[in-house]
C-alpha cells in the first residue's frame, strides 16, 4: 500500500475542502478519496489499484447515518447508513421490501455492518483483470480491455464496450427501480440527480470512472420517493456460490397492479449484466395494461434481453437473467402488498 495522509473532517464542507486541496494528480487513481466503511477502497489500495495521496474519512461527519421517512413520505437515506441498517429497518422491510432484500443479498453480515450505502454505490468493478495489479487494462489507463477476448464469464452482455465490466452494486439496480435520486455535495454546493443518470457507461464520459462524481464531490444522501409500486418490489440475485458472492445476474423489479390485477406500472432493472444498472423500458411498457400470466412474463423476459451481445464465455447470462425476470414477476404478482 502506498503511503497516504489521513484526514478526519467533521462536516461535509470540510470533507469537500480536504478533497479539493489534496496534492495534484495526473492519474485519477492517485486522487484523494473519501473513505466510509473501507470494505472496497482498502482492498483496491492494498493491490495498488487505487493509490490516493489522501484519505478523507467521512465517518465523523454527523447526520449522514440516519434513515428518515416511511412508506407515505418516502425515504431519505444518509450516505453513511450501513447495509445492515437498511436490511433491518422496519419501514423499509414493510414498504420497500425489494430494498431490504437487495441489502440482505450483499456480502456477509460483517461486511454489511461496516459497508455503507455511499460506498456501495461508488465501489469499483470486480472484473478480475481490473483487480489484478499487473493487468493494466483500459480502466487503469491501458489500451485494451483484456476481458473482451479473454476470460469473460463474469463480464457484460449488455452496454459493454470498449470496457466490459459489470456494475457490482446490489443496491443500485433496486434503487434505480424505485426511482431514487442521489444528492451530491461539492465545492459549488449541492446537486440532486436521478440515480439512473448517476452511473455512466464506458462509452460515455471517462472510461476510468463509473459515475458522474468529480474527485472533490461526495454523495450525502439518497432519496427514495413514495410510490405505488415500492411495496410490491423484490430483488432476485443469482450467485455462483451459496455463501457471499457478487451477482452473476440479478433483477430488481416492482409492480403496481390495478384492481383487475393488470399491471398499471412496471419497473425492471437488471444487475450483473451491464456496466451500469440496466433498466429495460421496452419490457416495462410491454407489461403495462396486461395481466401477469406465464405467457406475458416470458415475453417480457425475452424483450428485456433483446439487445444482449454476449462475449465468448457468458451467453449463459441470457437464459439465467430471463429466468430471474420470470421468477421476480411471478413473485410480485403473488405478494400481499
Ligand atoms: C468479500 C466481499 C464481498 C462483497 N460482496 C458484495 C456483494 O455481494 N454486493 C455488493 O453490492 N457489494 C459487495 N461488496 C462490496 C462492499 O461490501 C460494498 O460495496 C460496501 O457497501 C462498500 O461500502 P464502504 O462504505 O465500505 O465503501 P468504501 O470502501 O469506504 O468506499 C468504496 C468507494 O466508494 C467511495 N465512497 C465511499 N463513500 C462515498 C461517498 N459518500 N461519496 C462518494 N464516494 C464515496 C470511496 O472513495 C471508494 O471509492 C463486497 C465486498 C467484499 C470485500
């Protein structure tokens, strides 16, 4: 691990100032970084993947570790709220069940006790070439995505190119499905953006980053609006092993049903298959106005994966994701919401 300064701000303004005034850098992986639970950042630092000159510890900033609101008002979730807090929160379990499920699906209880929402959304990709110190891939300033023609079993089938990473966060697809927005604090004040517009594809913006955050900005809060579909939401994740693991594919789904049990609104967002949480609006529109039948669900799943372009070793993700979509939609139709 490279030597770094440790800074302990007690306010958001101080944290921004510490990020802004850190030593200049040429490589984005050498910029000062905010640290929350450290469950991802420290791993990348130990492997020399990120080499920040300064770490700005967010944990002493008051007020960012609270969950406020309920099913009627919607939720305000501070960036330092832990994954365990989300998983165990009674209002979330009752009115936003998919969000509690997504949090529960992450890693192990120990990691969920330390890992925060802000850190979960900003964690770096898990592609093994990216995580290998010696492999200087596109995302680390190299000229090639080694996964494109190499070992790509875990990589993207949608939205990939020129890098084929998949977005690793389990909270992100569910929060996008629930219409969440994110508040970002920076030197010029606060801005709030829909989470759907927070993440960037490798073909957009800088290939070295996965979102719109600048090096001197931090997430302070996530807002989840009250909606008619939040109570009928679910998160299904397929992992290669039964203990903690990242998603090979996942589905965040939510439905509002009419009294005649037809779909009034549908939200479907895929995880583990694209460099960002991957919303499938065409499949959502297909379901609108229709009952949840085996035929409609199968067609929606087919439509959702229409644009998939698998690499040599990951075509299995297409039927896998389709199966998850079908299961999620049937589960939602059976829920008492
Ligand atoms: C063994 C293992 C298994 C895991 N399994 C999963 C899994 O199944 N699903 C999953 O989603 N994750 C998984 N993770 C990743 C990790 O647990 C989560 O991402 C965790 O939520 C990270 O939060 P943190 O607070 O520890 O982040 P940190 O490590 O502190 O930070 C992560 C990144 O986010 C940035 N950051 C942190 N807070 C902010 C903020 N407020 N504003 C801006 N940037 C910020 C940091 O600079 C850093 O780049 C796993 C991790 C490990 C080690």
